[in-house]
C-alpha cells in the first residue's frame, strides 16, 4: 500500500533527545534534538554510520528508554512521559520491533511456535488454542516457513530463517508501525535481498508503516519512500528517496552516497568517494535550522552554509 501523506502521521518525533550519563563528568548525547514523522503506509529509512544514534532512536520510540527530552506521538497518543494503561497497551501491541541479531533476540529454550505466539498470549489475542495455531501457521507461511517448523528450536535454523522467525513474531501482532533495526545486517549478502523483499511484499499487503534502520544506503534506497540522514545524533537531511539521491545537499549525505559502489563497471571505475570529517568540516550541528530545498526535502545548517551548498 502506498504511503498516505494526507493522513495524520502515525508517528511523530519532535526534538527527541536521548542522553546517557556515563559518569559524573561525562554524558553521551546519543540523540540530540531529532524530529521526523512517519505516515500511514510509509517506509521511512533512517540511515547513518555506526554510532550515529539510529538504534537509540528506535529504542526510545518503542520506550525501551525514557526520553531525556522531546515528544513522541504514536497514533495520536503521547507516549513520551507516563502512559495510561490504554496507551501502554496500544504501544505494546501496535508497535513492533525486529532486531538485528535474530539469534540473540530469540529465546533458545523456546520452540518457534511459542516464540511467535508469545505476544498473542500476553495480550490475549485469540479466542482458543486452535485459532491461535491457525494464526501462527498463517504467519509462518507468510514469512516463507512452514507449519511443521513450529516445534523446532532457534538453533535448528539458518540465520536467514531465524530472521524470518523474528519477522513473524513482530508481524503476527498486525502492528501499525514496525521498527526494523539493521534487521538484515547480520545475514549473508545473498540472503539480505530475500529478507528485504519479504518485508517489502508484506508491507505492500498490510499497509503498515516501517522505520527501516540501516547503515547501508543502498538497501534503504531500495525499500524506502523517504529517508532521514543521521550523524552524531543529529538529523542532517530528509526527503523522498528520489530527492535525496537526485540532489544530496549536505556534505555528509554526499559522502554517504559517494561511498555506494555502482553496478556499472565503467561508472564504478570513475566513482570518487568523497570523504567527510566532522571535526574538519567547520560545521557545528548545534547551530542552524532546517531549510527547505524543495518538496519534502530539508537540509540542516546555517543560512550561509545552506546557501553555499545549494549554489
Ligand atoms: N546505554 C548507553 N549508555 C551509554 N552510551 C550509549 C548507550 N547506548 C548507546 N550509547 C552511545 O550512543 C551512541 C549512539 O549509539 P547507537 O544508537 O547504538 O548508534 P547506531 O545504532 O547508529 O550504531 C554511541 O556513541 C553509543 O556508544
Ligand atoms: Mg544500531
């Protein structure tokens, strides 16, 4: 299902800050004033190098952390501070996370059937045992596994199959928002495309929204409607996939795009990777504002910097 930009966003993140106090003298500002929104049926790709704050954003949104500052709205409900029982229930059933490492996130002592059915159990989402098994079998089939995998254990599966279990566990809840945090990075390259295609197909069928987190821009390009570029806890540029790739404006975005190998060997030979070093860039991410480039495309910087980049 295509994204519906006329509807209210399903998720709104406003000036999110997530700081970790490491010791008396030092606080890590993992996320430092990030804003974006995700619309119904939209796949929003969040991209940035390792340590840029991607996972922290995902974990703050699903409330594994208490945000330091800012506001997160999910389905019109403020999920930032103390939540009502109803809001908590909505959050726990309608927002699901797919983790990077399927082995670490699947309980080795539980069968696949138990793992996938756990959310249904906790939230009493089936009328009887038979109906529950029907739901499990249906989702297993949807992710390319079969009903007789139910009694097996995680170690009996390949990495790709385990990630399919992780996907099934999230999707059986019929979530409105799925947070997929580098959910293919741990898989063999040959399997990555299969799993991304699976997610894409299921998204088209269900119309759920996705926050697709990755450090690899090429996968994000393939799957996302819009992209947000994150660096050192700051959102530097956002726009549709076309806007970002046709006309990257921020030097960091340019360097990320220039790092993608090109399939055409002729062009690949001529590709120049542009390096980027924040310390030497003369930029200060704490100074500036979002500037409209065109359409839904925004870039962060001071007036002078942005004017220079747009020349
Ligand atoms: N619980 C924590 N305590 C202290 N620092 C953290 C914690 N979680 C993440 N960080 C730091 O915050 C920054 C962002 O981390 P993370 O969100 O995992 O980045 P990414 O997912 O983009 O690789 C990193 O510098 C990381 O070391
Ligand atoms: Mg991460």
